[in-house]
């Protein structure tokens, strides 16, 4: 199977209604089912179902198929490295331009922090970290994954919504076929034992439910208003090619499996070598002796021809084969962005390890993934905030949560921002002390996801510290106190000398 990423589903219909829903679904299911076949193949491949897809014509009775499941290795690393630490939400801006005229900035900042904390508490109550791992597993393997929200019917805690991770084999999103490619329909369905599809489809203003039998016309379409005003099914992708994390290296992994299988077959064939007999004739008794005792006694024929017996053997050159295996495995790791497991050469400091054995490439790909993931996460936040706005006052822990906007919230990946933090903070302090631009310095040391806002929030305190240091330095200079280890004494030889014959 040749795989090139999952196909995105589009429709030319401007507004989906009860009258044209079946037309949109029929076109969408044609593409979706092709994606399902590929996703099912990728799921089985990751679990170890990796057929060699080649016929062994010579000695077909010896056909050992050995699979090295590097697909599972790549998937496990990507999920652990990128989602091993929980993805949380933080306040993106400490200064809200829209609220400065309504209340003091200090009170606005405090309220913002409380709102974000309550939002994180809701997500934690819905077990978001574990569901993020489940979601990541879906789109890391299949290329696409889905998250779904709905308003909680019985609120027994802080969260006012339910979160689910639907199966990507039974879920898809349809987009408008225009430049903006906004989602216009979210679909999730279940398949019954007799093959019927029970479908639920969401637009921004309507929820449709229908039953499609295996044979015959579809059942009646039921519709009801979608009260939250957003499509609650959000599609996440691994990258914009919509490919799984190991999909690009499947041909190399297949070749690696063939190589390793042939190495094992070579050992088996060596043990079961074919016996070649030249100018020899054996009767039944002699054959029985060979089978039982493994001993062969021959003599030359009377016509002067010499009898020869030998095993037909041509073993592989294991050294050259190992070179090929190492090359193939290296290509698998390099293309997929997975670090190697060999020992590092040189120093073993944090920075040295980060730059060696593919860790820098893994970090670069993880940063790109953060941007792709954050785009879909903002769609999820729109759905969550829409549900919060529809809640009653007594259902919310803080009614001011209704004022939250997506622009107030930043998706926080703590995986790489705290790595080697001391060195980066020291570098930032040195740059700022030497007069470099604060925003550019924060961007250079990569200490924040939002360097501009980090610099704006820190500028006032940095100015106070600079002013304090300047005043302290001036006081020490006036008192002739050594500053920074350099004695600040007045050099008398450099002072202007007194001029004779000048009246004072």
C-alpha cells in the first residue's frame, strides 16, 4: 500500500441543511472510507502486522519472517517526548487593552490568572493529560485525530463540559471548499452488528441524527438546534501533509525487515544445507545409515571417477549485511526525527546531548508540531468557551469566566522551555545587562512561547533593576569605592596642573 497522507474532505455546499445533508454525506463517505482503509493499515502496522510482501521462490519451505517493530519505537518516542508533560493553558497577556479603562490593571491581572486556573482545573477534572496522550496516539499513527466536547448534563464538579476522544475510523470533519477552509460539518457515527450506521452530524447551528442501513434508503433525518453555536468535533493533524509519524519510512522499514528475515533464513538454510553427491550411488540401507548416524563412506568407482560429497553452502557476508542494516536503521531514525541510542561522542552536558544523536532534529520537529497542535487546540477552546458562556451563574465557579477569549489563553508546552533553564536565564541576564533589546534577547534564548508579551510584562521590573544598579554604581563612584573589582581612584597625573603667575 502506497501512502501519502489522509485526504481532507471538502464540500461546495455553502450551507448544510436537512435537504442537502445526504448529498454531502455521500460524497464525504467516499473519501472517508479510503482514509479508513489506510488508517486501519497503519494501526495494524504499528502493532506489528508488517508482512514482507515478497515470495521466496528458492527453498520456499524456509521462509522465516522477522519483523523489527520500529513503527512502535517511533510512535512511543514521539508521544512520550512531545506529550510526556501535560499540555496546559496560561495567561497570554498580563495587560488587557480592552479592560484597562474598566478596572485597575492589577485587578484585571488577578482576575485573568483566576480564570485560567479554573479553566485548567476543569480540564484536569476531565482528565485532559491522559486524553491528550490518547489523541496524540491517534494522529501520530493515523495522521489525524479528533476531540469532541458537549455540555455536561449533570454537573457534579468544576467542569461544565464532557470531553471525549472519538475513534478516527468513525469520525471525520468536512471543510468548506474555499480559501479559508473552515469546518462546516463534524460527523461521528457507530456501526451496529447488522452493518447500519447511526450518524450524528453537527453544523454550527444544527445537530442532525440519522440511520443509514446497509441496503435501502436512509431513515428519516432528525434535527435539533446546536445551542453552543460551534462544531464540537475538532480535527487534529500530525502535520499539514496529514501523515503519521512513521508513514514516510514504511518502505525503508519493509526493506529492513526483508534484510533481517533473509539473515535468519541464511542461518536456517546453513543448518539445513542440501547434500551434494557426485559419482555416488546409495541404496536404501546406505540412506538409512546417513539419516541415523550422519556418516557417509564412499569409494571410487571402477571406471576411475572419484566420488565427491559436500554440502551446498553460500552463506551471507555478515559484516557487509550489518553495514546495510545499520544504514537502513539510521535512515529510519533520521527521516522520522527519532534520536539514536548509541553513546554520545564528546561531552555529556545537557547542551552536548541535545545537539548529538538526532536530539536537535527531534526538538526542531517537536516545535513545529506545537504550532500545528495549537491551531486545533484553539478551535477546542472556542467550543469550551462557548459552552461556558451558555452556562447559568450557579453552574460556574466564577461568572467572570464568560469574559475569557481565545486571545487571552496560550497553549503551554513545558517540555522544552525548562530544559537547561539556568544557562538560558544567565544568558538572558548577560544580554540585558549589556544593553541588548529585551524582546530580542528573550527570543534568542528561547525562554518563552510569546517573547513579545514576556518582554512587555517584564519591561517595568527590568527598568527598575537597571535604575537601581545605576544609582548604586554612581554612589560607589562618588565614594571612590571599587566597582566591579576595579578601583575608581582619581589619577592625579591626569588632572590639569596649576598654572604659575596666575592670580587666584
